C-alpha cells in the first residue's frame, strides 16, 4: 500500500518537477531552453510512431515464424512421402521462402529498433 501511494504521489508531482526543471534551464540558457524542449517533444513523438510500427512488424514476424514452423513440421511428418515422390525441391523452396520472409521482417524490426533507441 505504501508503494502505491509513493508511486501515485510521484506521478502527480512529476509535471511540477518538469516545470521547475524547465524554469531552471531557462534561467541558465534563456530561450534556447524552449528549443531543447522542442527537440525532446519531437524525439518522443518519433519514438511513439516508430514503436507502433515496430509492434506491427513484431506481430508480422511472429506470424511468419509460425508459418515457417508449420512448414518444417509438415515436412518432418511426411518425410517418407516427400522422399518417395521426389518433392524435396518443392519443400526446400517453400521452406526457403518462409525463412527468407521471416528474416526480412527481423531486419525491418532491427531498423525500427535503431530508430526507437
């Protein structure tokens, strides 16, 4: 209970602390303080936007990983049929495409992580 009240008090006082810090910054650097605040706001907006894009990509990556796992499972379950009928090339292509799609999505997630961080 005590931790809850401390957190609530901190949450309520944080805007006042931020205003005090901006006031102090204004005293030391003048109007440049507002430019700094603008940069911080733009960085926050960019981070939120990139985070939402990253969330969508993470969902897509999870779907692609599931599809790849299902394809591998199908190949392993029907291994004899694949070998007897000579379907190796088809399944290799299918698995390669699934893995390539998954890896491309991982690469895109990495790029958005670089933006967010």
